[in-house]
C-alpha cells in the first residue's frame, strides 16, 4: 500500500504547476480526480505538441498527469458546478490552479465549501495570489523568472538575462509547494476536524528561490548578478572548467576538497600559496585561480578527471540532454520507467524521484478526457433525487 492511500483530492487544474503537484501526490497513492473543462476539450496540455498520443492526448500532458483519474465538467453551467460541489464533499482536499480571482467566484474556497464540509482543505495555486492587486492577472513560469530576478542571475555576465534551462522549474517548485501545504493542512484537519484555505503562487515561490541572495540584499544591500562560468557567489573554486573534450563542474565547498583538488591536478604547491589559503581568499582571487586550473583541466579529457576525482572531490560532467537521460547511472537506479499508453505501448517517462522502502513508485498513464465521469459523477436525475 502506498503512503497516501485513502486520501482523495479533487483538482481543477491545467498545464503544469497544479498538475505537477497533484501528480506527485497521486504517485504516492492519493486518489487524484482531475477536473477538466468539458467545453474546451479538457486540459490544454492535451493539445500541446509536437508529440501526440491519439486524438486528444500528448506526451506533454502525460508528463504532468500520471496516476490520475479524469472527469470532464463544464463549470460555466449550474449542472457542472453542482457536480463539482458534490464530488468535493467526498474529498479530503479540493485543489485548483486557476486565476486568483476565480475560486471565490465559482465556489472553490473554504468560505463556500467549509460550511458544507468543515474538514475540507481548499488549496489555491495561482500566478500572483488571491489577495493582492494582481489577483485577476494570468501568469506563467517564465514571467516569474523574469520578475523575480532569477533571469538576472542566469547566464554569462556579457550575455542577456536568460531563463533557467529546465522548461518548468517555477511551475514544478510551486506545484511541490502546494502539495506540501495540502498535506500539512489535511493532517491538521484530520486532527481537529477543521479544514482551511491554503494559498501559494508562482511569483512567491520564484522569489523564494533567491534564498541567501535575497537575504544578503535585504540586510547588506548587496546586489549580485550573473557570474562567469556559473560560479558560486562566495566560494571558490566552485564553477565549470574546460577539459580536453568538454566541461566539468567542480564544487570545492570546503577546504578539504580544495586541498584534494590541488593534489589531483598536480599543483600541490597551490596549497601553500597565501592568496589561496582560505575560501574567501580563493574567491577574491578567483580569476587568477581560474586561469591556473583551466590550464590543468584542459590537459586531459573529461573521463580522466571523473575517474581521478569521483568520490574525492565533488565533480560532475556537463552533459547534453541525450547524455544525461542515457546516463547508465539512471538505468542503474531505475530513474527511467516504462508507462505503456494505448497509442504508444513503448512510452517511457521519468520515474518519481521518491522511493519507498527502496522501490520506485508505480506509474500509469492518465486516461482519456472524461473517462471516469461515470464512476464519480451522478446523473442529473440521480442528483435531484439525492437532494430531495
């Protein structure tokens, strides 16, 4: 039995952020009933290419929706709203990733649902939150990277601001944040019998990723910007280095690793150089140190340095996407899973990064739009009888 078995979540969601968070919960055993817009053909991710799976499904959609049920409702109609309310009354939590002004309007908040089911948890994931001047604004991942300062910190100093290469980093961290908030509130509700609203938004989560960069600005007025070679803001050597046939990333986060590195590159003399004797001095003299280490690393191919440093100094090769996904270590750890789809039995996906008792979590594809309506939605005649 999976850890979240017995937890039911109804989620009005689309695209990436909300679906990613609920997929993690579904992987862990929660019953996630995905509510899709019947009037528009469901989650727009179903129609997001270029790789489609049948008439109304895609590889993009499945990335965010494994292990879920699909219910199609038209929430613009009273019938659709009534069906959603009835379904919510059977759930531990109702989640949405709608615009911030919409949950209250269509009755998805605790003020609307809590009077009918006091223990329900209502989770709201929006672009800018529900209680500010931007509540009605739409918003997406890359906009948050731009406004949060993340783009200002990404790329080379001479180049333009750049988004993080991963396609949905803010979406996924926000989905993860929402999932954490949901679980915390459900634990409280099961203990006290009282649910609540839980809010998070893309911009808040993006800004929160600034971490100590923001803290240093708030307290010391320090304005950091892009670093050469993706270097650390205060420690050295922590950056990329060119090898004879590629690049490696070295992370000497402690003096111990620095001393090991100096020996490994054949420059033990550097250990006695005063300008490199502490982390702060190595950072202050980083340009000089980079020139020295560049010369040494360029003498040998990447494989040589990995064999020499693995397990002694934190090092990683800089890989392209094919090299990263075909990495034998991912096969060893079963990070790639087979998830057969009716239109592509050979479909493969990334496994959930959580293991339970050393085992990967089982994954199955999300079914066609509305495939689970009959199991979860009463017909209008049944609904009217139940309210008499």
